[in-house]
C-alpha cells in the first residue's frame, strides 16, 4: 500500500474542492484510506493519519474512529506521536467518551518522563480536559510537580492544579503546602499561574481565604504585603523586553494580582488598608493611552470599589470611570457603564455627577452600550432630575430598538410613579409612552394606569380629552386603546361638555365619541379584550350621554349575536339592563370611586373586588346568565322592601377575572362593593378603604372596643351562623362583624355563599370568606368579615341570603336579622 | 476562558479550543450561533457581546476573527490583550503570520496556544519563553524524525 498522503497535501487538495459535495467526496475517500490504515496497525504513518483526521474533524466531519488511535499515539515513545496524540485527545477524547479513562495510565507515565516537554504535554492535557476520576488519580503527581524547581513545569502544574480543584473541590487541601513557596519565584510564568491558583482557592473556600489572609508565608511575610511588593516591583521596574506590552510591564500579572487583592480585601479592613497605597499608585500612574493601561485601570477600579477602601480612593475610582465614559473607544465606554451599574447602589452620589455623560450614551449606536446606559439611567432618576431624565428617556423610547421598548416603558412607569412632580406631568408622561410605544407596554400596566387616572380626580377632563385625541387618528395600539376606551366610558360626559381646564377644550359631539368607540369595536386590529373595553364603555355612556341612548341600545343589541363569546355575553347582559332593569342602570353605571393604592399586582386586586360570590354563582350558568345575578339583586331588593334599600350586588355578571379588570369594575360602578380583594396575593395588603368616600384609609382593626355580645344570627337545618362584633375607636360609625358559619350535620356543606344587604342609610362591605366549605360535625367553620358603616347611628338591620350544596342538593335560604345588640350600632 | 474560536470572514472554522465539556452537537450549534452573531456586527460596535451567561470578546485580524468566551468576573479589556498576545506569538513563530499559515499548520497553532493557555488561564506571560518552548519541542520532533529517517508529516 502506498504511503498515505501527507497532511499538507490533503489540505491543499480539499481546498480545491469547489462545492460542498466535492469536498465531502474527497473526505470520504480519505477517511476510507485512513480507516484501512488503522486496521492494518501501521505504526509509521499513524500520526500522519491522525493529523489528517483532526483536520477533517475541524471541518465538521465525524472522527470518532480515531479515538483509540490517539491513545496508541500517546503511548508511543516518539515525541512526534505523542504531540499529535495528545492534541487528538484534547480534541476528540473529552470526558464524555468511554475511552477517556484509558488515558490515565499514559498520562501518569508521561508526568514522570525524563523529557520536560513530554511532561508538559501531559500536564497540559490533564489541565485542559481531565475528568474528575482522572484528576483524583493523578492529583498526587501534579502536587509533586508543583514543588519542582523547574519553572517550566511548575507553572503548568499550577494551572493543572487549578483544573483539578475545579473538578474535585475536595482536593484543594492537598495543594496547600505546595503554595507556600510559590510566590518566591522570579519567573513570571510561575508567578502568574501561582496567583491564579491562589485566587481559585480563595474564591472557592472561605477557610482558605481566612488562612491566606493571616498565615505567614515561608519568607515570613504575609500574603497581602507580598503581593503588594510584587506589584510595586512591576510598576517601578524598568523596561523588560520579555514582558513589556506598550510600555507596561507584564499587564497580565498585574491584573491577576489586583484581582487576588480584591478577593483578599473584600470585607476585611486590615487587608484593605494594606493595599490602599499601591492601589492609589496604580490608579494614578498607569498610562492610559493604550488598551493595556485601561485594562489595568479597570481592574484597579473594580478592586477599589469592592474592598473597604477609604473614600478618597473611591472618588478617584469613580472619576476614572467618568473619564472612561468620555473615551472615544467603545470598549472602554462599555466597560465603564458596566462598572458604574455595579457601583450605583453604593456610591450613588458620585455616580450622579456623571449623569449627563451616561444619558449621552443612550444615543450610542452599540446595542450593549445602549442597554447599560438605559439601566443606569433608571437607577439614577430621583426627585430632582426626574423631568430632565424623563425627557431623555422618552426620546430614547422613541428611537430605540424594539427589544428595549418593553423594559424602557416599564422603567418609565415605575420612575414616574415614584418621582412625578405633578399629576399633570405624570399623566402627560404616561400618554407619551402610550402613544410612542403603545404596543410594547406590558399588560399589567393598563390596570395600573387606569387606577392612576381614576385617582387624579381633577385631571379627568384633561385626561379623557387627550386620550380621545390620541386614538382619533390611530387605534391600533392595544394598551392605549384600552385605557382610552375605559376613560371615555367613564368621563365621556366631561369630554362632550368641553370642561377641560388644562388645555383648550375640544368640541366633541356624542355621536363622534360613539363613532370612535364603534370603530374600535369593528376594527380588525382590536384584540378581544380591547373590544370588551369598548363595548363596556359604550354602555356606560348610556347614562352619561343624553341624546344618543337609542344608538347605544342599537349597538348593544347588535353585539348580542356576536361570535365572540365574551362580547356576546356582555351585550346580552347590557341588553337586559336596558330592557328589564332600566331602573338599575344609572346606579350600576355610576362613576368609579377613588381606588385604594394597591401595593402588589394591580389586576388581581381590582378584579376580585367584586367577587366573593363569583365562583359559586356563575359557574352553574350558561351564557345568557347575565340575567341571573340581576335577578338575585332583584330578590334582595324585594326582600328589603323597596326603594329605601341600596341593592348590594355581590357578583359581576361577567365572569372574566383576567386582565379585564377594568370592565368588571365598570359595571358595578359606584356600588357599595361588597366584594373584597382576594386574600391570596399578599396578606399584608392594607384593607381597601372601608367605604367609598369620606373615610381616610385607616387601619380598621385597631382600637377594638371590647365587650359587645355576639349573636347567633341564623340557625336552621344544621347551619349556624354567629356574629361577633367589634367597633373601631377611631371611627365610631364603623362596625366590624365577623361571621362564623358552622355545620352540625353529618355531611359537609360546599359552595357556601353568604350575601347580605342593609338599609339605605348604611353601607356595607363584605370581605372574602376563609373558604367555601363547611366541614361536618362542627369540626370547622367558615369565617367572613363584614364591615358596616352607620353614620346616622340607626338601628342595624340586615337581610342575608345563604346558598350552599348539602347532601347533593342545592340549598338556599333567606333571613332577616334584627337582633343586633345595641352596642353594635349606637 | 470557556472556549476560543478562530474563524474566517466566510464563517469557516480555523481553530476551536474548548475548556469546558460539551457534547459535539452542542459545540456545533454554539459555533454556528456565535459565528453568525459576530459576523453580523459592524465596525462601529464594541468588541464585547453578551451571550447567554458569558461574555464574548472578539477581534478581527486581517481576514480572521478571534473570539474568546469569558466569564462574568473576567476582565474584558485584558482578554483583548490575551488575544493580541496570541496573535503576536503566532507572528513570531511563523514570521508575518497570515491565515494560510494557520490553515496549513493548524496543529502548530494549537501547540502554540497550548503553550500560552492551559485550562482557560494564561500560563506564560513572556513572549520569549513561550515561543522558545515551542521551538525546542519542534527540535525534539525533528531530531526524532531524523533519527527515524522518515519525513516529517
């Protein structure tokens, strides 16, 4: 068989291939030749064949059949073979391969070889890809080599030890004795690798760290001073051609020493003090014209900021970063922004000084720089600079890449919420965000915004006018349209009457308003949720507008046959409102009250405000269900006898608890909400305002007046309900009733729902029950809290309605409670 | 350093050195992804790219891109120096190195890299020492070949 072609020949040939297919053909041919050569156990040309195989592997072709051959090469006596063999091992034999462990013995032998270059090969291979088992087996050898006087081997052994420690952290102890002498070397290679080894040990083990901080090294000086001395020598020493890079002596070693100093000085006053001088020296003396100098300065700054340095030094560091920011080199600016981001929490004021430069970086072309500048800008916004910063950030939002818009919009909202100087500014800012990046705004922002708008009572007219103008032209941005629809629904009357004070009022007719809402409804671009908002808004306008009620009725009835189930349900319910319950319509559709500031996620709070009876009531009903809750309310109305009763409708006719927080609230408008925030989100939520107006949001359970007797309000069919009372000292009109429902039968009661109604002079709030199941045999109770406002101190009366499932059938009962103790309402 | 890649402007791989263990498929995928990211960046951008939980530091020398992936706490600017040093070593060894040298003598490029970096960390900061070690090893090789009276591969 002729000698296999040489490597260079092969490379040349393959490069002449003009197509992928041609190349593949050549490769396959050569692979076949190589394979047969391997089978023949040809020692002479094995290394040539493996070299060729490695080349083909790099091109992306499979080469696993060469693995064993690599092993054979490693075992050979020839240096050439070993060299290629180890290279092949590093490329093909990583620890995932089965034959990986077979290398161990060869490496062991080679670690003890007479030729240092062979030893070097073995150390290198072990240090690059040795598996944990291999490391365990060979750690002893490595440790031995760590103590040799041959600096060529010592440096490799040090890095090999680093790899062993990374793979098998338990072995770290073993290398400790050998580290004593390491820093006494003159050889830079050894110094560098030793510092790396020490760094690895200190990073991994706090014990090691403590040890190195305190223990005296062999040359009777501690680690930190020793490092400082070495660093000093490097800086002060003259030109050394070997290690020089652009006038700086061995920057690699300098940076590594700085990094180790950082770890040693962290949280340790003594060590930090020992390094202060040298850090100052490096910071001031390093040449900054080339990248090298800046690399060292960068590391120095990181170290200064991380240890317990004195404040002068910190200021120096921040100033260096400031200078970096002004540098033309993008890399330097990138690095500066990254470090500033890390330090902005601790040294806020110092970073503030560079605010304007940071804001300029927002206009940079590089994506990573822009992102860091944006994050940093948000971190720097405070009460003083909020107007200016917002202007810049809004401009940024306009022009930045889509991937940033969502984060930027959220950031702007947060910052605006915290630092808004005036309500009008806040609303303007929000409007701006909605119009520029409307489609990127996160879904949960919509309820938050709605809440904010509701709470800025004096701005309603202005807000609705601006929103109206915004969607006139373009109603494709869903969050914007949702907020706008909601506002128009709520404040449409202000819009039409032209009451705006803040800016020139526009003349809008009711029909025009309805036009825009209808186009939102019809448009293909509107999401289902948005349509829901629009329909509800139209409905609400039926009480606010005077001339166009018929048009509204028509729209509503059209959508009663909409394909979208959600829309259909709403439309049918609204229709019902028009037809059968017209007398209730004004009350239902009244203005929204000022909402409590909610500390956690808005949506869940707002949505469930109505919902204590939601699940039970709604689940059993098919679509035209809107009538049911209304009829329930009707029942209660009847019960309580006529017009002096405010209906307490506990449920929302619609069932969507999701992002459509807005429209649930809409529907119930200004009713005395008997629902309550879901207790799930966060137990520490302050209770919503007890009642709608006139009460400040005081904590309600303070100042409990003791000693009001409790009553049994209801006791029938095994269901007993007890009322216990508490009066608030701070607000004598408030009575807090805790009901406890218990079940003495032998079967549990499920889906228990408690509803209550009070006479008109009272106001009532019902919080979430503890559960909806009353276990049998009085083994547990459901508790629920009712708050009653009784400003006129009238005698407390209450009608209750109970529904539950018991023994497989649905039960329902009504009762009137008249036996309230006088102390509970006087 | 987690890995080092050298590739041409057309995206052809010239050298790959991995200091972490990954399956072959994974490596190929990563290479493809990174080559795409870096080739699509223009002149005006910085040399650093955030990628997964690593930072990619890359620099173009003539027609070759040198790319290193470093960890979060590593110094990016210094890594640029590391890349530069490697190129200098190649230059010293080959004398005015160009891409063809690396293509045809890829195994030597690996050897030089292995004298400079082990396990992802720099082992020798002196230019002279590193190159000397390679030349001495080469001597060893030639000697053996001469002895065996066979041509170097």
